[in-house]
């Protein structure tokens, strides 16, 4: 297993665990209402949200900084992986738009707190999708 592939896999698994932890904390903490009204709860959720991209930066970018560990195949895969990231970001934004439009259609407006949730969820999904794109790229190249 190539170093970049291994780190992308570790990043993906760790990111998924952290994303699940965020969802559990968010639901157990009271959901959107508690998130909107409690600065302490928001801080806990923000800290968890920061960890997903941070894990990616540490695990994957460390490999990319060592030129002797990155070959042409790695560069090719890294060039293709953002396509998966882009698609995941677009699909997540589309899901937010559809769900929020349907839920808040009668009120005529969406609560402002959702802007933060949309941004943070897109950040996490994009990070996870980039790791997934790298893992998928190796599977296509080798499999």
C-alpha cells in the first residue's frame, strides 16, 4: 500500500469516526435549538468540526511534503481526487437546499443558524470526499 493511500485511508476512517461523533453529540445535545441557543454547545460542536479537516491535513499533507514518497501515480490520483470532492460538495449543498426549502417553505425563510451548519458540513464532506477520492483512485489504478 502506497504511503499516500495508507494516509488517505487512515484520514477517511478517522474522519468518519469524528463525523459520527459530531452527529451523536449534536443530536444528544439537543439538536438545532440547543446549537442556536447555547454558546457552550456550539463551541463543543465547532471543536469537533475542526478536527476532521485537521486530521486530513496532518495525515495526508505530511506525505505530500516528502517528495521521495510521491510518484507519478500519486500525482495522477491527487489530480483526479478533487472531482470526487467537488461532486460530494455539490450533492451536499443540493441536499441542504432541498431539505431546508421543504421544511421551511411555509415560514418563507430559513433560520440563520443553518448557514453555519451548511458551511461546516460542506467542509467536512469535502475533506472526507478528498480522502475517499484518493482511496478510490488507488483502487482503480491497482484493481
